[in-house]
C-alpha cells in the first residue's frame, strides 16, 4: 500500500491520455457486462421456464416445421405421460413491430391442466375465457404497459398467420380477463403473454389447419423423462414428421438459438472488443513507460530493485484496468433493468459483473507485462545518459 | 589516519558499443577517506562519470576491486547493488531528476519507501531533510514550481534522507546560475563539515572544486595528479 501514492501519481502523469484510456477501458467493460449478462441468459435459460416434469416435442429438424395434430393421441398413450397440450408460434405484435406480444393459441383444458401451478386467474375471468371463443387472457403487466382494459377489443398483428376470411394478418380478440404468475420469479417470463383459443386460431387461419407447432407433455415421474422422450420419438421414427422430445429448459434454449448462435455472436463481439483493447491499452502503457525511462532509472538509482520496478509498472496497469472496469461494470449493472425491459422474457443475471473484475486483472497483466519487463531490464547508466 | 571509505584497486572498465570495445578506465587506483569532500575534474570523456557510477554502485567494473563502506561492490549482483545503494549512497544529478508528479516532500520520501518506517515516520524524516537543506517551506510544491536551486536542494534532501554514508554528485551545479551554484556548494560543504558526509562530486567548474577538500584530475581514463585544497 505504501507504493500506492507513487503508482497513482504515475498514472496521472498525462491526465488527458489517462482519462481517454480509462474511458475506453470502461466502455469496453460496460459492453462486457451487458453482453456477458445476455450471453449467460441465452446459455442458461431460466430454470423456472417450466418444471422438471415437462417435456416438449418438436419437429426433429426444425421447430419452424409443423407437426400433425393427430400425433397428440399417440403421445398421450405413452405410459408415464400425464397430460399433453399443443401450441403454435403466432408471432404477434401490437400496432408496431417493436411491441412484441407473446400471443399463443392454447387448448384451454389441457393447457391449464399442464400449467396449473403457473397462473393466477380469478374463477370468474377463467369462466369468461372458457365461454368466449374470441376471448383472450392477458398478463396484467402487459395490460398496464399498453393501458388495456378488460372488455376492450385487442387487435394484434401476426407475422405469419393470415386469416382465411380476408387474407389479413390482423386478428382481433376480446380481453376477458387478466392473469399473473403464481411464482414471482416467472413474472418476467410471462410479462408479454396473451393466451387465446386454439380452436379460433385453427379455424381462422388460411393454411396449416390440423397442424401444430409443438407439443408439451407433463410426465408422472420426472426421473423417467429420458425414457419417455425416447418412446415418444420412437413413435414417429421414419415417418414424414419425425420428432425431437426434450426437457422444456433445453427447448427454451434451442428456441432462442433459432435466431442464430447468440452466445457465439456475443462472445465474438467481446473478443473483438478486448483484442482491440489489448493493443490500445498495451500501446498506451508502453508509451507511458518509455516516456518515464529516466524516472525509472532514478528509482533504480535510489535502490529500487528490478522486481520492485516491475511491480510498480504492473501495479499501475492493474490500477488503470481495474478502476476502469469497476466503472464500466457498475454502469452495466445499472443498465440491466433497461436491457430487461427491451428483452422481455429473458431473465438477466447480475452474476457476470464480478467475473468481469477477473477479466480486468488478466487484461492488466497482459498489457502491463511488456512495459514492466522493459522497465525491469532498464540499464541505469544508459538511461541516465539519455537524460543528460 | 582517517578510515578509508572508498578503495579502488586496478579498476578497468570497458564499454561495448556495437562491435567495438571502448576502454574507459584503465587500471585505476584510488582511496577516499571517510569525511572527505573530493572534487573530480577533467575533460569530457575522461571517465569521471564512469568512475562516479562505479563508486556509487550503479555500474560494475570489467575487472579490479571496488570496496565502498567496507563492502566489495565488484562481487555484488545487480539486486545486491540495489540494496546496497539504498543503504549507503545518496545521488545528486545535474538535472535534479525529481519525479515531476510528486511534491517535494513525496520526492524526498522515495528512498524511505524501501525501509520499514511507517508513513508518519517517513513524512517526518522527509520534512527533517527538507529543513536541513533549508527548503521545508516548499514541501508541498512540485518540481515544476521550484527554481533550479530549490529543486537541487530537494534532490540533496532526497540523497540525505536515508542517512547515506556517501554522497555522489554528478555536476550538481551544472544547470544553475553562479549564485545558486555557490549556495548548493556551500550547502554540500556544510553537510561535509558539520554532518560528516563523505562527498564525491564531478564538476567542470574550477570554482566548484574549490569547495572540496581534495581535487582529482582525470584524463583518458586515468587519474593525473591529486591535490589537497585548503579547507
């Protein structure tokens, strides 16, 4: 600690350069914090998406390929399967494409049986939903977000499904009730959800009738899930619509990865940022040490050993990188609620920020070592001659 | 007879410049007694600074024996020399060589960072050294805010603060006007006479040499005559 004032003073020898370097490192760590948080979210989809007793069956080759509705009978007959329901990706937004809405057509009886522990709906509103074919149950947070009220019409635009009646992509529902997540940790997962009747959807769409996007199953014994998955997939082996059955958690991840290997893209961006940073900061440190050659020689003259001089330069690099990283990571931490509001349905962890400090230390050592070695190897007599 | 603090025997120093071997000192012998104030004079390239660097443990001889404060410097590794310098030698340079971003007090405190003194003890000792050289009132000023003479006083305080046995000064007045130079030389004389510091200075200035108790003349890597000046 006694060397800290000396290291601190050295760091601020060229104020402007230090400020710009600090800013660039801080921005890099802001990006790191934000992207690493997203990467974690994509690699670790919330364990609370569904319980361990739930499986999802999709087309073996792509979840964008549909499956025949008739498969439901075969799946339901597999020993160990308690309930089967079916859903299809509706791809909806409200008014503008930025207003994503996770509208999903459901079979009321089987869906609420399978997800009975996940929603809080009043009995009256549930009854109203069951009795109204064009009814919709809307998450209360979504209601609040767009200022909707029960009893109003809800116009949604599907990006996929045209209506049989007029070829339009516009669908209208009656808001008959609201729901909340029973488990508060799932609130973000459900915050953009609208549930409506599968019958209305299947009868109203101009194509794809009798086909579904995927099946969801609840198994009696979760420990039997792997065997049950195999049995379901075996039913449809060598058929035109082979299936892939997996735990719901894995499905969530593969669904997110439909838009590409998000993790790879994020890591590639981070890699590019840090590669650039390595050269930028390394060059700054090298230049800073080069300018201070006579001063480092004086320290050696006073009795500072080679190792101490090495330590001082590494210490300076550590102070620079860690200080900037703390600022950048704190900013990314503060940004998490903002990112979360944009990426609804993705759970964001705060756990990546501390790991960022480890990256900062590694960066400091990488960029500090070459100039530190140069300083350590400095010949005092030659360096003092330069000063003369 | 006074105790010998610096002893050089058959000291040879060669530098390598590219592929060329450049002889600088050639079989030099020298004794300096404790408490002496020696002025080392001679033309540029005569080997004065090289000799000073060897005495101060900044460089090692190609061959020969160098004993300073009872220790054989020619046998020491660079790490041992660094530790030895911290304990025994104070350096004063022509261009002061102060850390521009540290104030005078912090500059003087630098050698004490290598000791086990507490922060308050270090600060107290540094202030005492600044007081000794008559510049305590500028303790909080950075080198850029000091005149040449003041900066050199700070450098002398830094050389003294760890209670060095030997002060080696390379052209300490070379960057100063006559008045400031005389003040610095007078200060060095007081440190020599009243505080018993052994001082070796390299200078081109005959007037500066007059402040010493002995002057040595060098040419082409060898000592010429050695004279004793009236104190």
